[in-house]
C-alpha cells in the first residue's frame, strides 16, 4: 500500500517512537510503501504509526489518507470532518464516544474476505469455509464479503470508516459468488456454528423460500446471546423478503440513500415487506474491495452489515443490558419515515 507524505516526516528505526533513531526523513510529496500499522508514541493526539517496507516507522499523521486510522489499541483523536455521511448524519460518531465495538464479536456470512486488506485485516480474528470441510481458507473471489467487512470494521484508511472499527470479525464463507445463491444446509451449518458464540451475525443474503429446519434454528437462537441481522433483499416487485430476514427473530434490513441535500430516501429496490424492521445506508456505499482497493456498491447487502455494526456499538455503549433490554433500546432510537404509503424505520442516535 502506497502513501504520499504531506509534511517533513522523520523515518524512525527500531520502534515507533518520537525519540527513536532517525537516519533519514521524507519531504512533502514523497511516496512511502506501507505494510502495516502499529500503536506507538502519541503525537498531536494520534498514536498510530505506519510500518514501512524498509522496516522503519513513520507517524501516520504525516501521510495523506492515513491521518485518522483507528487501531485496536489506539487512542487516536479522529477529526470529525473526515467522517462519511453515513457515520456523521446518523449519530454513529456520538456512539463512538462510548464504544467503537471493542470486544464485540460479529460473524459475517458471505463470500469470504480479503483478510490482508490494510483497512480491515486488524479486525479479522477467525475464518471458516463452510463450503469445504475443516477449511479456514476464505478467499473472496468477488469482493462482496470484503465490502461488507469494511462497512462494519474499516479503520479509516483514505477516510473510509466502518461503523464499529474495533469490533472482532469472524468470517464465514458460505458461497463463492452472490449469484450462486446459498445452500440451505450450508447456511444451517454456519448458523449452528456461530449462534451463542458471537454477539451478532450479519447475513447479506438469503433464500427465496422458508426452510423449516432453518426457522427452528433461528427460533432457538432467541434464548441465546446472538442477534441475527439479515438483508431483506433487492426486488421491488416482491412483497415478501428473503429468508431468514422474514423470520420474526431476525433484524431484517432494507436500504436507504441520501440525496444531494442529505435527505433520506428509500432505495427503490428494497423489498417493501411487512416484516422489514429497519432501513440503513446502503446506496452508493464506498467500502473495502479486493487487493487493497475500495469500491462503491449499492444494495440491502450493504445496509445489513451497517446494522450489525450498529448493534456492536449499542452492545458496548449500554453494557450490561440483556439481549431483551438491548433490543428495547434499539427500538427506542428508531424513527419512522414514509415512501408513498409504505412506512419504514431508520436509526438515529442524535
């Protein structure tokens, strides 16, 4: 990953410290090759340093696009002016004052992940490929799962932030490509693996028809700690959403967007199901993509991990609420909007 230096910046060797040896320096406009980030000495309210390919360290505040990186152990003060709209306009940054998702475990059931992506690799703590027996290789071939992972936990590279940048991600690969669909048995196995082991499950996909065994599994999850968040689906001509989003025990999610003057609108392809519980930003969302890139995508698939990240913040902010109390708190922060004759709800912490 390359970065452009924006000030005179000392190269430090041995440790990310302001008094470490500095055999040379970089000047504005110089290019540096970044291999990782690390917490070091705090300087100007920023304690994140960048490790370079020459084994040296530079302070992240001196490199464009890296000034506001969130590291797991970081105490960096982030400049609110760099927050994307989906963070700033819904009060996510207010919740960050109490929690950024620390110690909250989220399973993402999707196409896998690019676990070496600079903006999310800090967050990935476990992987499991449900398509192959005992396989932890979750390579993402299409970028869909990687994009969802960034919506939850991107740490601010190029000012692209996830909703809960300090959450722990558990990646469950349940399909190679979104167009392949999801096998009932594979989804059942994945849910069985993660229910009551993680706090939240994010599922940006589903089945067209209800599956009895799957419904029983989700009903049983009610008595566990796990909250299941699922995308309702993208098809404006359908009245019934995907399963398990249609299940009453799931948090079903539709997509909204923001127009040029930041007014909320319901994304036209969101399925207008009577079971839809919340709509969240899912229109033209820029997040992580394969090979350290970032990409814009649209869909209820993008709104689903946003809500999963939101629950991580609520977990951290309102501990030690029970699951029932947490759901009540969540409901109290929902506001009703209308699109034609259809009512839908949107979260706001402001």
